[in-house]
C-alpha cells in the first residue's frame, strides 16, 4: 500500500517535493518503528528511487542513508556507482561498503572521489595500498594526513618513491605517529636528493662532490632515524638498508665513531648471523671483534680504526662519546687516526682520508653546538635586560604619576589670567600686584607644596602656646620667690671664693 501510493504520488510531484518525500521515507525506514511488511514496502520504494531521473532526489537519498549501518547494501552499492556528487556522500561515510567496494570505487572514480575515500575513518591496509599506488599528489597528502588510516611501511615507501620530491607529502608523513624508521630514512634521502638536484642544476657544486655530500647526509639520517625506535625499529632499518644495498662499511664505521652501539650491533648481527649477546661480548675483545669483523664481510682496512674507536669508547665509558643524535666523537676519531696513520698498507690512505673528513665534520658540529649555546645565552641575557629595563621604566612612571598626583599645584592667578583671553572676547588688564604675587608663588615651590597640603596635616606640626591654670602659676611663683634670696647668697659666696682663688694663682705665677 505504501509503495503503491508513494509511486503514484511521485509521478506528478516536482523534484524538490520528491526529494523531501524521499528523505521522510528513508528516515521512517531507518529510524521508525515499522512492521515487517511496512519495512519491506519502504525498502522497495527506496530502491525504486534509484531510477529517479533527478540527481536531487538521489542526493537526498544518499545524504539520509550514508551514515547508517541499517541501509540496504544494494542501495548503498548503487549509490556509490552513481554520479560523483552522489557517490562521494556514501563513499565518505557508509559503514556498509567493504574494502572491495572501496578499492573498485577508487579504481573507477576520479581524483576527487579518491580523496574522499582517503579521508575515511579507519581505512584498511588494502584500501590504503590501492590509493598509494594509483592516486595523485593531493590524494596522497590526504591519505598520509589521515591519522586513522592504516598504511604499511612498504606503501609509505612506495608513496615516497612516487612523489617523494614533494614537500607536502613528506611533511604529512612526518606528522604520523606510526612512522617507521625506514620511512623516516627514505624521507631524509628524498630531501637530500631534492637539495642535490637544486644545487647541481645551478652549478654551485660539482656532481661528484654533491654525490658524496648526499651519501654522507644519508648516513647521518640513517643514524638519526634510530632515535626512539627501539631495538625492533633499528633491526627493521638495518634489514631495509641491507635489502636496498645501502648498509655500507662507511655507515657502520660512522655508527662506531658516533657511539651508536645499538645500530652497530644490529648491523653486525644482520651481516654475520650471530646474536646480540655474542656481538656485545666480541665488541669488548679486540681478537673476538676481528673474527666478527671477518664474518660480517667488512673490509680489513677498517678493522684498526674500529678497534681503536671501540677501545676509546670503553676507556671513557662514564663520559659522553659525542654530540647528540648522529654526532661524531672527536676523541674516538683521533684514536682511530692514530691507529691507522703508521700502518704501511696503501689502502690505509683512503681510510685516513675518510677519518679526516669525519674529524672535520665533528669539529664543525661541535662549533655549531657551541655557537647555538652562546647565541641562546646571549638572547636570554638580552631578554632579561629588556625585562629589567621595562620594569624600571614602569616603576619610574608609576612614581612620577604618584608624585604629580600627591603634589599637584593649584591653579594660580597667573594661569587663570593666561587662559582668560581665550574665553573672554574683551582684553583683560592684569594688575601688577597679581602678577607679582603669581611670580612669587612660582618662585617658591615649597610654599606651593605647603599650601597644597591638607589643613589637618599642617595642624599636626603647628606649635601653639597652651593656656595654663592660674593656681598652678601662682604656686610656682611663690616657690621661686622663696628660693630667690638663698640662691643669691650662695651665688655671691661662690663668686668671692672663685675671685680669691684666681688672685692667688696670679701671684704664684708671677
């Protein structure tokens, strides 16, 4: 009954009315309390709307049914194959679509459709792999920036292989929390390659020198990729380097000179087939390390340098071996150079030259770190000076404001006369006495300050004679009158005695 009435009504209704009715019918089917017969009729009516000639109706159907897991699968699959503006609605959100449906839609759809699929939540490895293989740059950036997308390390490497020269893709990958160390290493190589092409295209550096600089930069990136990767991550990186033929003897020597024991042990274990415990024991014994060096297939010319570097590291086990990250240790390099300088083998010249370059690199790194520390200290000192100057200026301004407020001069007659001509149309004749009085007040700032003080404060400092009781004054006068004669007689007697003593002194002196 529902489908019959609905289809009869849609024959003459406009596209907008049909879209509204479609939305109401889809909501009733998905969220309404329909019986089994009513649900079947509603489902049939919704499937019949797939043949509606207006995309507005099909878009309304897709918008209503896209996010629901109760949507009939035939309806969702049909909508995913519709025109792009309809298909993208269900491809972006529908939980009914399987990985096969999404892979097929990515293969047949345009680039905007692939970008919509790449932004889906919890994208599987299969769909991510298909997108990484066929998508263009914008879709790859969306895929790499999707934190819920599951992407294998191989697919990430494939993305870098295809469009690793693009900075947007590299930045999107570096923001991922699940980035494997081998992918980080590949990104570093892509950056070095881009810089190499840039400088060689402009003729700033020769090709051979640029290749060597790119190779050394790749070695540093490989060691830096081991930071916070754990033993499993370092082993994965070493396996990747060996598979791609980038695990060279120079890289292992750099790891030894940088104090990266974890990388050295993983590399020697991968090359020799021994376990990490045996390798750690052999690295502490020169003779055992020589046998391990031979099993790993490393050049004999590097053995003295590695043994000397390991001995220097063991001698200073309680001290830092170099800079942070992949920084080389000058102490270990100097020990390696001393061990290789006096050897007569002609191939040792190349080893000494390599160690000399490492020494120069380590010196530059140490100077760079020192310069950064000095610059940071200078900036901190300057910031402290500016803060102190600002605080002092604020204190002085506050003090000046308080002084002006507390000791503000009242408006004098001179100031009143000075502003009076502005307000009065006729000239005003100023009396000489008023001018003299104003000049006197201006010349006496202390008097102006005292005049500005409140009357209550001035009363505290005024000394006025106090009135005394007449009875008290009369009693004091009687006492003074009674003592006057006696005091006078005593004074006269003491005066005569003093005069006689002075005359006797004069006679004796004469």
